[in-house]
C-alpha cells in the first residue's frame, strides 16, 4: 500500500492529482475508467493540509496531502511532511482495532505525503451538526468503542513492555505535531503570545485574569508535563468534533496526524471538552429562548455517556483481554486477588478520570484564547452573546483544571455545566 | 571511538583479548609497548558480563565484554549484546554531565560488545566496603551530584520535548534489560517463581505472607507500571552499591547497561535501598554488640544526606538551568510567578520522594526473595542472624511500599529504620 519513495515531494493540485490517481489501478477501479470525467474539488477546511474529494462514475475517494507548512498560517510556519507517515501509521493501527470507525485506507505515498481513503458520504463533520443542533444517537456508543479499544490495546495493559517501547519509538519522530499541542494548548493561552485571540473586547479582562492566574498556570504545566512524558497509549491526539464525521447511523474518526504515545485522558478529555463547548455555544445559536433545550439535554447526556461507556468498555477489555505486562494476573490469584485487582481497576479509572477532566479544561481554554478557535463559538455572530457562551465554558474549565478533585464523577461535571447555563458573566468593553 | 562493525561477535578470552588490544594504538600507549608482558585477569563478579583487568608497565585498563546470555544463569537465558551499545551510550552521556563521577571511556567496539575503560584503582566495589563497615565521607556528595545532574539534564525540565522524545527512542531498544527488572524486581518476588530464593527455612512464612499480601501486590504493580511508562529521565537503571566504586576520596558510578528513560525515583530509590540494606545487614556482621554503632549511624546519616542533598542540588539546577519545555518560565512571571513556581518545585520533589520510597522498597524486597541477592546479607554466615536482618529490612520495605504516604520526609524513613534495629522477628523453622 505504501507507494514509491522515488521522486521528490510536490504539491498535487487538480491536474497533477488526476494524473497521479489515473496511474493507480485500484483507485481507477473504484472511480471509473475515464479519469477526464472525474470531478476533483479541494475541500480542506482544517488547519494543516490539502483535502480533495474525487468522484467518478462508479464512486469517490478522499485524498489528503500534507503541505510542508501550517495551512492556517502559511509558509512562514513550516511543518514536516513526515506527519503524513504518522497519520498513516496511526490510521492503520486504528483500523486494526476499530475497523468500522475509521475510513478505509486505499493508498499511501510516503514521498508525496499523500493518502487516499474511503470517501465518507453523506457524513458531515460532527461539529457542523452540533452547531445546527443535531443529535447523533450512535455517537456515544461509537466514540467510546473507538477510544476504549484504541487506548486499551496500545497500553501496558495489553502489550508487553518491549512491544510498547517499540511502538513509542515508532511515533517519537512526530514531535513537531506534539509541539503544536504543547505550545498552542498548554502554553500560549496563558501568556502574551502573538497568535492568541479572543472575543475582544468582551473577554479582555478574562484573558488578563488567565494570564495572572498562577494556580491555573501550575495546573496547566502539570498537564503539559503529563502530555510530554506519560506515554500510556497511542493517542489520536486531536480528537475534537472536527475530527469526527457522522451520520445519524455512523461515526468515523479521521485525521490522526497528531498521533503519538501520550496520556489517555488527553483523547477522552478532547471529546468531553468539545461536547461541553457545543453545550455552552448552544445558547448563542438560539433564535428563541429554550429552542435548543432538547439538544442541550442530549449533549449533557452524551457527555455522561461518553465517560461512563468509555470506562465500562475499557474495564471490560481489562477484565478479559489483559495480556500486557502491567498488573500481571499471577499477582492477583484466586477470589481474593481478583477482588483486590477489581478495586485497583476502579482506582485506575478514577485517576484517568482526573486526568481527563484536566485535559478537557485545557482543550476548552485554548479554543477561546489561543490560535485555533472552533465554529461552535465562531458562528455566533453577536460577539457579546458569543463572549457570554465562551465565558461560561471558561469558568467551568477553570474549575475543572484547578479544583479537579471536586469532580468525582462525570455527573459532577454535567451538574456544574447545567448550573452555569444561565450564569451571566461580567464582560469587558 | 566506536570500533569497526565488520566481523562477527566472538568472546575474547585472554589471548584473543591481548591480540585485540595490541591492535589499538591508544591502548598500547596506556599499557606499554610489550603486549606479551601485560597481565590479564578476569574479575567479573557481576551477574551478566566478562570483565578483565589488563595491566602493563605503564598502566592499566578495564575491559568489559557483554556475553550473549546472563552470566549468573548461563546460556539458557539469552540476553542481547546490544546492551553494550546502550551502556556505552549512557556512559557517554553521564560522562558529559558528571565527568569526574564515571570511568573515562577509552574504546568501544559495537560488534564485539566490548568497551575499554579507565582502570579504577584502588577503588573497590562500595558494597564490599559497607560489609566491612567502612564509611565513605565523599559518597553522599558525589552520588547526589551524579543523580541530580544526570536526571535533571535528561528530563523535560532541561530538554525540549523533541530532544527528549529522540532520547527516549534512542534507548527504547534496551527492553530486554528492562524486562529483567520488570520480572525480577516487580513481579517474581511476589509469586511462586522458580528462580526465587530466600533464607530458608527462617523466612518461609514471610515469603508466603508476601505472596498473599494483595495490598503489596497492588503497590508493586503501580510501581511496575510507573517503571514501564514514565520516561522522566535517563536512568542508570541499576544504581545499587555494587555499581559504585569508591575510595575514601573518590566515587565512580559504573555499569549503566540497564540505562533507559524511566522514573527518576527508581535510581534514587536504588541508592537509598542499598544503604538501608547495609544498615540492617550490619547487625549480622557484628562480632560484639554495638561494635558497628558508628558505622550504622553514618549509614543512616548518609541515607538522609542522599535524599536531602539530591533534592537540594536538583532544585538548584531547576532554578538556574531550566531550559526544557516543562514549566515554562514565561508562565511564572514576576515575583508572584516565581513564588508560585517555587512552591510547585517543592511539590514536585515531594511526589518524587514518594516514588523514591516506593522504588526503594521494591529494590529491597527483590534482594531478599528474588533471584539476585547481595553480599550485605549473603555474607552473614549464621542463617538465623541473616534472616533477622533481612526480616527487619522487609518490614520497613513493606511499610514504605504500602504506607508510602506516612513517610513525608527522609527522616521518617531513618526513624523507622532505627526503630526496627532491635526488633526481633518471629522466624519460621
């Protein structure tokens, strides 16, 4: 599946891409035999890459090509093409562990940093659906299966220490992508940084508060250190609702180019954070008070399900598939051993919950004060209303990051969110 | 310095070693121009390798060659020669960070898994000195400099995340040596395992207690997971008093073939554990009651100094040399930021202390119930006296591992040790 390494990287725009794909028999078989008739459109709305949808008589494919710089910023911010290799590697492993929850891989060319994948149709980016107030009945079950399986089976609970070390090393080279996270999520929002932005002037005072809040800086620094030095499992690494495509009956996780071995709570926290942001943004999308009540109730219910079902599935895997070197079964023999190990499993999940809450908070704050924002908030046109929604999300995030121990269960989180829904913050300006 | 990769590995016994060294001009210059006159003696008393001392008219060198199996067990337990590469790599880094505290590297041949080093003379293995009741006035200062510098400068506090990930990957292949630790320290002593042994029959009941002690099994499993999945810094990985050579005025750390990126507390705990074992063993080496009181007082004082001086030096480095990506200075501006960061530094050291105490306990228990014992206890000829000393050490270790939170300072550890000195355990048999 890996294409030739010969030849140099070049950006394939429409004509060159058509020629390239026409040379791949397996792709021609999918699209139809007349390349000139294929339609090709660039649809990338992410921050980093080119994404093409190619359609022919018989069907379509999606083509993703990495650019040697950050698309959102431009050539002034170079970014290694090797990320396409790590994305391909992660997608391959995810496909083995959760095959129906990622797009099928059709072709990969390392030199061109280009991957051809199954065209997901009629799937849409989940975040767009959430902005519109759509409810996705399959989502909680699917995303928790994805997370429980990809995290458990790449952890010390499922792998030998040797296999795990090899896997860590295989992803160690993806550090340029990790650095984006380290800077943009764990550092810049808490200090003066050129690329920061927020809903000014309304959040000016809140932004200044965050920069002065040393308890928060300690908390985010601990999370950053955990992100850098806790290779617990193979993470997706960017698991927000813009990396998830959905229909009413299907869920697909895309774009694992930030994949590396890191702390599990970072992935789980990303999902929770993005649901909580959708919840707080919802008020800003109301055209009439209470209009989105059912949606908002569903979002909070989904927040609870995401943690609870993830924990349940992860624990079930641990009980039945623990072939790794951690917590060896031989140390927990008999009924007494089994009972004690079960208590430890729950304690482990409680520690993971604490991590998750902290990472969720960090993922929220970066979307409101950092470089990359999300349409949940950005599509609220009235800036004052947008700022109200954002300030509510930030207040919860600040509590989650600094008062983490106060959140013992996911119901504590949804209760706090519900309580903040009517809160009217004092805004600047 | 790295020799040719051409040719196959072969074990170099005396004659072949003489020929090999005679072909190395830099070694001939050190030893003297007449290879036939060199004396060569095999002195390896460790568990894994061949070690030769080669002396000529002008001077001497030490030569270490890895065997493709565990020397202690034999060819039935193969072990990769690549450990010589990791040892060389670790020794090079340690030499850069603590140059006067490791032997000088003179020559390395990757294919032969062979390293020629400075001959440490008249240094002796520290453990032998401790058995004899010797006090080493330089030890606490030297070993804490070694640990503070090698751990700090290879951590996220000193390195960029990218450099750290590269370094983790560079040592990831040393997993066969890590597995020895995972099995022999963190697993086997707590279950029936063919290679376990203890001072029978006196410790039979205690061995059985340990195998039934589920609180201990949870604690050691958490430590094992931390050992496998917390690459905080480049560890020596086997920092017991048999890996330290001393005179009254010098300290040299040798044999870092277990080096890998792991939790810092494992190295610090190894030093503390081996001092505590020397303390408890001392009673067994007394020929008259109280004869070794001054020695024992010095050992406990050294235990305290090792932690306190390590912590002081590590904190000093953090305050002055923190160029890593963790805890970025820009998040802790001004007096308020500096004050809050200082509090966090102390909290970080407290977490590291807790890890250290746990790892010290694990390192103790393995020496009394696992495969590899140490001469501190083994040279106590009267088995009942030996068992008494061992039982005291195990009782403290069990408290340190399970009631870790009760030990807030190193003085809590030495107080507990002092209290156990006269305790007479009930023995089996």
